[in-house]
C-alpha cells in the first residue's frame, strides 16, 4: 500500500480515508471465488428475495464465522489489523464485527439517510478526545464501485466536528445542506473505506440492472472501551466453522477475539489442557512454551496434547472414515438446502477440511 501515513492523517482530520489495494490481486481473487459460491446469485435473489433478504434495507449478509476460511481470515488480515492498530494508536484491540453484505439490483431500496454509527455501537455519546472515538470501521469492497452500484456517500468531519451529533440520523428534507457536502466513494475492488463512528455517511441506491455490490464491513475497537461493542463471539462457540477458524488462526489473530496473549496469567496447566481439549487441532505449543511451568511439565504437556492434531487425520482407510464420510454427506445435504449451492460443492469442501478424500 502506498501513502498509508498520508491516508491515516486524512482519517484523523476528516473522519474517513480511502485506502486503495488493501488486498493483493491473489487475496481478492480468493475472496471473490468464495463469496460467489456461497452467496445467492443475482437470478436466485431476484426470483425469491423474501427467501434471501436478511437486511431491512435489502440484500443478503453473512456474519463471521463463514463456512469457508477465506472470508473469515480477511477480517484479521495483517494489513487490516495494522491499519486498525495505527488508527487507534494501540495494539490492544478487539474485532467487534465482521460481516459480508451483498446488495442486489431490483425492488430493494438501498438509499439511506445520512447517519453516524455510534448509536449502534454504544449506549453513550462518543467522546472525541483521543483517537477516533476508540473505534474504527472498514468497508472493504469486493467489487468495483461506481455511481451505478450504490456507492457509500460520506461527509468530512470538518463540517460536523463542532456540532452535537444528536440526532444521529439526518434525513435530506431536514438537513439539505449536509447532503450538499457529501461525496461518493468510488473505488476499484480490493480497496477500502475507513471511517470513524462519528462521521456522517450513507448507502445509496443501485441503478445498475445486472451488477451486485459486495462489501465486507469490519469494526475494531480499543480494549479500554468496555462500554462499546457490537458482538459477543462466544455465541458462536459451538459452531464447527468457528472452532475450525480458531484452530487455524495465529496466536495474534486469536487475541483479536478475546484470547489472552502468550504468557498471560490465564495460561495455566489447567487452562492449556482445557483449551487443547476444546480445539484439538490447534497448535497449543506456543501457549505451553510461554506458560509459567517447569521444563518437565511443559515436556509432558507437549507429549500429551500435540499428537491429537495428527491422529484425527489418519482414518481415510478405516471404518471410521466411512462413518465420517456419511456424516459429512448429511451436513452437505443440509447446507445445500439452506444455501441453494450444490451438495457436491459442500461435500468436497467439508471432506477437505476434515482431511478425508471424496468417495
């Protein structure tokens, strides 16, 4: 990325910034491939919008954890995490929301009034002392955005910095001057809008007849703001896709979901054993090594916990493999019924995650 320091300065002065090419071409292609497979097609949505519509203004949104790994890991992409750390001026940050939103042309009304996001993230009025009200939001675009596909419109905070942000929603008929100050965010896919929860912005109507607008909405907050937050990740703790994501994440990425860092007092022999049992495919070794334990106890934990990651993947020729195959075939049938995506896609994907082969 070029000129990131300049863009962060623009963010501090105006409450928003546009950062181009956040994703590499390879990262963008992988994300697009996954969302094209897992989101309703244009034809499917227009045929049965009531079946797929999940948002009041229209469109279909999916929240982390996604069934595929790619979209899950975009939210904790090192580049995005680095921007969040620099914007909030701390490494002690938490991911509080991550959802992908597809907007479709047709009967849905995507035209929104100008608003701020603070009222949906806290019960209090936002303090403007310190970095960006302690919260930063990203809209990452997976499709090219021009005036035909509902660009986000945003107003520089230089026009609202000294006024009370109540009400937080400003309809055009009552605040026409504010709409004269807005500008559209038109970018190529892989770019990102970064903005503060105190910046006025809005979604706009799609006028294209045949293009879908895909965007990924990601919010981070600093850890010293317990009065803020959108999400409690523990509500998804029983989902297999959430468990798989935690197992495959790095120690730093897990911290963004509330895991204590390496060496924290939380990591005792008891909790290491417990977390290892919850996530048997996780590499538990870094937590063992950083714990305040004797060398002998660490060696015993390594022997007891680490082999679990390999024993679960050596069943392709056994009777257990057939049972697992039958189980995943049933899961694939369910996913196909819910999403409209063919069973064969889900079955091959599920078997790959489990280390099994297609029969």
